[in-house]
């Protein structure tokens, strides 16, 4: 991990320290504007529907210091690096890209996720350092998955991971993002992912959240898809004490499509809040969301998703499914699917949600063949997740998920 330093708090002096070193007037203006929004915007309240299940009113930002430097490792072997350089692919830090490729990155920095979206996105815009920028030119297919790892090892720090992915016409890219740390007393991760998928491009994006205990992870991922573009995303949540993830696909171009998969496993007192939007603006668009989670101990999860079919969007298909299995009596899951169909044109939309314990009939069937209780439960839960795992098209990620779920089950046995 690159060397980093810290800046005390999130006040004006910390901002001045950043701005004094900033060479780019564009970023200076962005920081100052975002800081003004941060000061003006309220802390999100559970009195609003968006934050109904996650209360951050007592979350003390003064207990954190911002990491000054890039906490992201971008791993690529020399041969693969030489190949993507030959193809004209840009894969570098955001601050570096602002110096070397300003014409490519400036139009996309905070375009999908404006700093004014919330107090935490404003905080991000003011104090972000580091991050990753990927630009794939028209017609280029990146054969190897690109990967970025954000890691933290110090208590009391705040990190602001930011990833911008831009694909040109008919380009292809696979990108894997990881968040890692040991168990800590208190860390803030305030993350943003912005994806612009060009016409006819194919993007696979994976986010693996495996923070240690003590981390509060607040993430916003928003993608805009042009005509005939395809996005296949996977969100994985195993870590952090509190994790709130917003994932949005904006199907702007006709014929665009989005697959949104999610896997989560909560235990102890973990709190996971997942929010999704499938926003159909173009005609002949399709989206399919499948989120599955397991809970044990006193953990709490929330899934709230909305499918929107805009007026003027014709012949759209949209599906949304969230299923939860409870492995203890104290665990609690809420699932709230929503449909907003604003078009008079016939569409095919559906949603399904379920929350319940392990299937007793399935357990009895397995136990009746002499398999011990703990192993029977493991087999049923693995089968529960299999529907999602079968749709993960990156073999190394699928294998990693299978092993992670198995470890979670062993932890509770």
C-alpha cells in the first residue's frame, strides 16, 4: 500500500491543507463547492424513507482523521500492463489521471454521483485523495480482469475510495474492487463508484466488501448505460460493523441491459443496508436483480429496491428478487421491493421477496440420511446461495465466494 499521512478532522483547516497542495483549479473548485455542501446538508435522518433503517445521527465524524494519500493498490503483472498500455487503456490513480488525462476524466468525476447527493457524498468530494480511473477506448477488449484494493490498518482513519470506469463503443472490461482491513476500533469508508458504459460496451464490475469489525462503510455505486450497453455487477458484503450500499443502474440508451447480483452474510451485531434502483429511461431495456443473504446471531439486514419505468420507455423487462435465510431467532431481515411504472406501454415487471428460517423439510430430508445437523444446515445454505453463484461468470470470484460462505458457516457451527 502506498505511504499515507493523515489530516486532522474535516474542518476548514484540513480543507485548506488539501487545496494549498492542489495543482488543478478544477479540483480546487470541486473541493470548495463540496465542502460548502457538506456544511449545509443535514445528517441523513431515519425520519426519511431513504434512511429509515440506518440511523447515523449519533455518528461522530470528529473522531476520524482523513487519510492523505492513495490507499488503493492497483495490481497488474508487467506483461498485462504492457498489453493494456499498447491498447491505449488508462488504468491509474484519479489524481494522476487529472494531471495526465484531464480531458478523459474531468467530464466523469462526480457526474453520476454528484457531491450534493448527501452529506456523505459532499464530504467525499471535499476530502477525497487517491482513487482509480479506468478508460477503455472504442473497440478495445481488456482480456485480464483489472483489480483495485483499498486497505486500512490504522484506527480512527477515514478513507474515500473512488472508482471511475469509462468504456468506449463496443469495448469490454472486467473490474474487481476489494475493501480490506483487520478488525479495528473505528474506521470510516466513504466510497463512490461511477460507471459510464459506452454504446455496445460490456462491463463486469465486482465489489467485495470484507472490511474488519469496527468499520462503517457507506457506498454509492451508479452506472449510466448507453445504447446496447451491458453491465453485469456483483456486490459482496461480509465485513464491516455497519455497511450501507446504494447500487443504481440507469438504462439510458435503447437496448441497454443490467444484471445486478448481491451476496451477503451477516453475523454478530452487523448491520447491512442495501438499496437499489433499476431506472429504465430507454426503450427495449432490461434489468434483472437477484440479492441473497444469510443472517445469524443478532445481525440485521435491510434490502430496499425500486424499479422505475419512465414515461416514453417502451417494451421494457425488469425483475427484482431478494431472499433471506435466518440462521438464528434473533436475526432480522427486512425486504422492501417497489415498482414505479410511469409508462402506458406494456412492460414485463416482477418482484419477489422472502425472509424465513432454513427450510425444515430440506433439513429433515438431509438429516434422515445420517448427515449431522451442522453439516445439513451447511448444505442447505450453500444450496440457497447457489442460484447467485451459478450466475457469477468469473471463476476465481465464484470460487472465492464459495470458500467465504463456507468459512462463515463454520464460524457459527
